[in-house]
C-alpha cells in the first residue's frame, strides 16, 4: 500500500508534468503565432515605410507638374492667340518657365523639366526644355525637341510625347534610357488641353538611378533585400538579376502575382531555387512594385531559437522538480495546486492572474518565473500595440492606424460625412539643422498639440516625419471652416508669446470634405486635401521670401 506521501508525490509530479507540457506547448504555439505575426509586420512595415519614402519623391514630381499644368490653363488667354501671336506665345512661355524653374529646384532628383506645344497647331520648335547633368547641378536651357524628327515607337526619345498624346491623362513613363542625354530616367507627363484642343504637354524627368540606389540601401533581416518590378514581375532593379529579366527566367516556384496593389497583410511564400522565402510588396505612385523579400529561415530564426530554449528549459524544469517533489512533497503540494490553477488560467488566455505568495524555495522560484513570463508577455503585447498604432514622439495615432481607419471608411456603407485635413510642419529640416533634433521634436509636438486641441472631436494621425492628417467627424465636420480659422488664430497667439523659432507653430494645411460624386475612396479625398495643403505651403514660402 502506497503512503500518502507517495501518493502526493505521484500526484504532484503528474501535475507538474502536465503544467510544464501544457505551458510549453502553449508557449511554442504562441511564440510561433507571434513570430509569424512579427515577420508579417516587419516585412509589411518595412515595405510601407520604404514605399512611402519613394512615393514622397514621386508625388513631389506629380504635384510640381500639376501646379504648372494648372497655372498654364489659368494663364492661357486662348488657344488661337497662343497659336497665332508669336509675341504672346513667347511671353506665355517665359511665365511658365519662371514658375517651373522655382518648382523644379525643390523637387529631389529632377533632371529635366519641359513644356512642348502641339506641333500640329504651332511651330514644332516652340516650348521650353531645361535639364542638368547631375541632381545637384544647375539647370540650363536647350532647344525643345523637334517632335517630327523622332520615331514614335516604344523606347524612342519621343516616347513621352506619344504616350501623353495617346492617354489624354497624367502619365508615368516606366524607366527608360534617354539616348539624347545618355541617362536612365522616369518621366511624368501631363497633357495640356483647352476644351478638346490638345495644346501640348508639361513634364518632368527624374533620375531613375537615385530611386534604384534608395532601393539598394534597403535591408531586411541578414540577407533580405528590396527590388523593383512591374505588374508582371519583370525586373527594373534586382541585386541578383539584370534589368529586364522576366519571372520566367528566374528559378521561382509558388503562386506569384503582382496584379493587386499590394501583397496584403500576409506575406507571400515562394521558393527561389532551393531557398524558401517570403515577400511583401506595395505599388508605387508610378505603378512600379517595391518588393521586400527575405529567406524564411532568417525570418523564423528568432522564434525557432526561443522554442528550442523553451524545450530545453522545460526538460530542465521537469527533472529538477521531479527530485524536489520527492524531497518536499508535503510542503509543496498546496502551492503547486495554486500554481496549477494559475497555469490553467494562463492557458485559457487570462493574463490577469493572481500568483500565490512566493516562498524561499524552488516553488517560489517557479512562481516568480511564471509571474515574470506573464509580465513579459503583457509588456510585449503592449509594446506591439503601441508600435503598431501610435507615434512615440507625439502620442497620436500613426500611419498604420490611419490606413486602418481609411480602410474602414472605404468599407462603410450608407451616407458618409467626413473630411480630411492634411497638415505639414514647415521648415522642420531647418529647425533640426539649426537647433538640433530635440528642439525639432518640440517643434513637432507643439504643432501636434494645437492640432489635437482644435480638432478635439476627430482622430489625429502622424503619417510622416512632418505630416499630420485629421479625419473630420461629428462637430468638427460641421464646424470645419470655423476650426480652420481658429487654428490660424491660436497659432498666431502662440507665436506672439515666444521668440524661439523652434517653439513656433508654422503649419501649412489643406481641408476638403468627402464628395461622393468625385471621390472614389479616402485616398481621393486625401489627395485633394494634400494638393490644397501644398498650394498653401507654396504661398507661405512665397510670403516668407517676400518678408
């Protein structure tokens, strides 16, 4: 007949074994889930961050050409006068050149800007064309291209003209080699129409290699890298393949498609040769796909190491507690039952558990270890939520939270009433360079505080280094125009109370309301608000220059 101590020892040993196994299995399961989530977040956040950085460059080009196109339409008296009156045409061209010069200087990577009139209604050598040899060089004038001298086929020097005249809408030209200047360029073209009459085009060329160099500098995990491709997966830039390589010429296995705008929340798994990999991609403003890829072995290395450590630790704990249970079974029976109860709660997903009082023995150590594990899990979950949805500097929501909110608005049905305010803190780089990044942070925090105070009924997001977005709703939506005025009044009061440039509030902003007749989605509303913000920013810069 077994003694009570033997029975308790056997029971306690079995309980410890079960707790260790259940906790270990759940730990491995949870670590694998968290690891998969982290890998998806790392790939997606890296892709989002880098695509946003490249898109800012591309969008600066779009905005610059659009400003010129709007100005050209506004200043045009009539097509007949432009076509027939050489003096007027020359004056009109000089006005466009002056504006374009001021804009192009502030657009990174610009290699050339130009306006070409339609040679069917005007002399084909009319227009303007300025270019430079390097991105930091000075622009110089060259005679506009004689359109009829060129073959209009794909890849010709006049491809930008033929593409714009065919599409009748703003168009990005894929990376190409311009033999006239012996450079690889990306072009953005806007056709100029007056009614149904094709007046000409306005466009900019930007340095493709600068974008490729930015992509080359992207790193993810140890050997992960970034590349550029088109919607078919054909290579624009890849560190392992020549430009123009198609997917059929790579040793790829897996369901790969780049037709959608992005890879979504879940990375795409595929094989390159014998290496299993995962990728995330996003579509840039010009239609190119930015792809971030890394081997699965590197992505899972941390979770695999943690699982190995858990396995070893579990074996060690089991052996240790088996011998300790034999020695002090009577003493540890009660605390072990309490620990088993806590472990079951943890296993059920409840981390708000109460641990038994710690004792100065192995049971106390186990209690402390489990308590630390729960605390680490809590902190890890809190850190993940904070990183994923909040901006650490200002405390407002971040780009990820904004994208989620935009997606929910797009999916919502029924009548929608909301507006978008885009705000940009002017001269942030100057503040950082002159006074240091700490005061640059104060500059951003002051701007954010005023924004939150004015639009107190609406969520505020920081979506870039110096850019904030407010989604107007409720009372803020109804009183949006008053709030925009209040913002200016409060900013002026604040600025009068300080002499420090870094404590001032200097913000360009643009606001529009959602219009179901013209806006397809939140992005459409954002772009209109962003365009207004950019116009306001230019006016503020001109005002500062005149001051």
